[in-house]
C-alpha cells in the first residue's frame, strides 16, 4: 500500500468509526518506528488515531502492554476502538505537553518526582509474564548497532582486529554488570519525549510497546540520562540514590546493594543504552531517512565518554571512540 493509499484508508476508517463524515486528521506526532499518530476532534474533544501498519509495526504489543500498565494504575491512553488487522486504533489524547519543553531547573524535581513515582509503580506492580527478556543476545544485538552504523557507516572507520578487542571487552563488562541486577518491568524508552504533563495521575506514559523484562536500573538511566536533555551530574546522583532507597523500601533490591554498586549498575546500564543510541541515531539517518536525530549525537557521545571514563574496565572504549572521531562534527551526515 502506498503512502497515499494508507492515508486515504486511515481517514476513511476514522470517519467510519466516529460516524463523522467531515472528520479531518492532522499529524499529532511520529516516532522512530513506522508508527504514526493523527489528531482529530469528535464533538469538540481531541482524539488520536494511531496508524501502526501491521506488516511493519504490529499494534498487538502496544495494546497488551497498555492494558498491563493501566491495570497497575498508570496513566496510558485508553483504547476506544481497535482494528488490529488494519493497524488502526482510536485512542485517548493525553495532550501535547511532553516533558522535554517543560523541564527546567525549577520544574525538574517535581516532574521527575511524578515520573519516578510511576516508575516504582511499574517496577513493583506491572505483570511481566510473557514479556521478552532483555537478555545477553538482545543486549549484544543492540550494542553491535554502534560499530556498524556509527563507526563504519557514519565515520567510515574500518575496525582493526585489536580494536575489536577494545570494543568487545567493554561490551562484556557492561553485560556482566547488567546480569547482576534484579529484573523488573522495563519500558525501554522512558524519557522526556514519552512522558506527558497531565492533571490526572501524572505523568501520561506513551510509546511503551517495546517493553521487556530487564535490569532494574534501565528505565532510571533512560529517564535521568536522557538523550534529549542533560542535568548536572551531582543532581543526577542525588535522584539515583533517592531511588535506590525507595527500591530498598519496596523490597525490590537487596540490602547488600550499596550506593556505589547501584551507581555502577546505573552507569553501565545507561552506557549500554547510549552505545546503542549512537548507532541507532545514525541508522535512523541513513537507513530510514531521518537525519534530524544526528543533532542529538554530541550529547549521547558525551554521556558515553564521561560514563566510560568513570569505570576502568570500559574506559579504553572512550579513548578509542574519541580518537576515531577526532575534531569531526558528528552532527553532519556523510554524503552517499
């Protein structure tokens, strides 16, 4: 089906299920996948049509995970009508106030307070039965996106055998640290573009269809070391330690996990995510035609370099990446 055909089918479906022949749809948002969101108005109230082409983005996981989160008391869009074979859903509109533009030095504690309350609820109450495991094979697959798309495609680097040793040693240390952690529900993209400021049961939570069962610090790192906004490291450490104490109180963490060990978990789990993102943002540019993500590469690279250098077993990766990048502006795409 062409884009024009898909657009016509989406509008016809929306008009049919709402009973409004005059309904119009405007882009609400798009994500890094093939899924898109469209806003319309029914009796003056906004609604969202989610378009998830089933051959590319099966909507069934989104429906399943949303139900699990709602059952745990979290604020996710209600599904009013779902046509899974066609990949069209009519869902509640949680609004346009994502966290990213609302976060300031003054608002961060309150907004992150809501987000961390919701995260604790997710980790303590959401059923993970049947969810995919964030296991060694999955972690490896994600980490390998970076050498393929950042080093080889974006930077034009041919990785020598001894250089692969540096990369693989760092990957091994990261995955060993992830394996030490207790497992819980893992949103996988719990950050400022997927959280919404709402008056009712804040925050609104979206883009949860990729949820897995994974390490307890993953979503914490996704939130506090956000690829789209940076905070002072001392402030981040305060939020991390406060959350560790909450996990202890909730009995989701053993008493033996002290602040230093938990911070290493947080650092290296976040490092796994950011190494993946370095490659993913390049892949989105070159494979999917979305060059805008390159603008956020310097922030993610800074996370990788700073975090790796705090831990001796992964520090050589930081030196290697910095040497290969040199003075290049990594926001600029290579010419085909």
